[in-house]
């Protein structure tokens, strides 16, 4: 059994940006970009592309990393995240899993290494490490404010610290993924990313902007 394995999930179909993992990014595409970056870390026993896409499998083979051919159900919108995460744990032969999406392409190598270092340091206390973005916005649910008093609104910097999971980096025991059907363990260590590194692609605007940021800062 491996000690630490990186898993990159890739679906053949994407809901908002068609074939976003294979769109040109940094003169490559998001999947190639992610694999090449992870290979530079030299801390993984194995890198696995978990996918239903024959194109992703060809890319994995060409770059010398492993792949897991995902069954149709686990690549469909019928499969909820918790069942997919459990499936990843069940099909990854490793004590710990480093689960990372292609859609967060702006993370520095030093940040990946720091996340692994922190997980190793605190894994007895914090069952998982999960990257987050700090949210300092005025939030409403069903037209009711949920993080401030609407009749006495503070300055935005004085809003409570609310963190949003960005799923850029998730490190946890395989056993936790299977038993809890989650990438979030007991007492998670939240690792905040800055606005650039925590940028996640979900729309065509975000894709184009991420490409712009990469050209400017990397």
C-alpha cells in the first residue's frame, strides 16, 4: 500500500464549461498542467487520474502517471459527492490521499509542499487538511442576513471570518474517505489560500481570467 497518493478527478462532461479540463491553458490544458506540477513535488508514491474520459487516460499514460477508469455512475450527475468520495477511497490503495482538482491551476509548488508538511505535523490532531477561501461578504439566506445585523451593518473587514471550501487541496486518510464518505475529516485543519492561489474555475469567465492570472504571475 502507498503512503501518500495524489488523485486528480476528471469527468468527461462538464456542466458549465464544455471540456474545461482539456481547454487550452498555459499552452497545454488544465489536466496536463496539474499533472506536471504534481510531478515536480516528488512527495507522492503515485499520481492517479480518476476519470471516465479516454482522452484523460491517454494524457495520464503519456505523462507516466496512473489512472483509474471510473464507472459511468460515478461520473454522472446522479452520483452525489459523498458517494464519489467514498468510491475514490475504495479504489485508491494508499494510507493517505491527496485529492486535488484540475480547476485550481494557480497554486504554487511551495504551497502544495507546505500543505503536506502541515498535514504531517498535525495529522494526529486534525484528521484532514482542506484549503479554504476567506469570505468577507454580506450574506443572505431566504432574504435574511446570516452573518451580520442588517440594522447595524459593520464594515466588511469586521464581518465574522467565514471560510469557503475551495477543494483545491484535500489531504486525509483513505479510511476516512470510505467511512465518512467525505474529504473532510474530524476537526479539519483549514488552510487559507490567497485570492490568486485559491481561484477556482467554474465558468468560462473564470477560465479566461485564470489563464490571464497565470500569464501575469507565473
